[in-house]
C-alpha cells in the first residue's frame, strides 16, 4: 500500500485479524501520520470505488472517521501533531 501524493512512495503492509488492533509508534517525522492517511485513503477508495493503491486489499466495510487540520500538508511535510 502506498500514498499517491509522495514523490518516492515507500510501500507499507498491515495485516490485522479481528479483534486485534494496532498501535502506531515512532519518532517525530517518521511517517506515522502519512501511514494513517494512506490507510484512510485506501479504505475510502476500496469502499466507494472498489479500487485502491495497493497490490492487495481486503477489509470489511467499516465507518471511517478522520481529523486532518488545516496545518497538515503532506507535500510540505508539516503535520498538526
């Protein structure tokens, strides 16, 4: 899975089996917010257009909630957090 807006996207993988969850940790500017945005973008694409930016994607339909502030800008590398 990758993010379309990045010049040199780094593919990431995530596999969860219910009822498991995930805790995303890392140092500042390590890509945590970008990874979570990538998950959200691919979930929306998969649920609405039956496509995504991944070699494989499988998930049940679920509610997507997000908060992205005006200060967030992936292109310039700034994040609210």
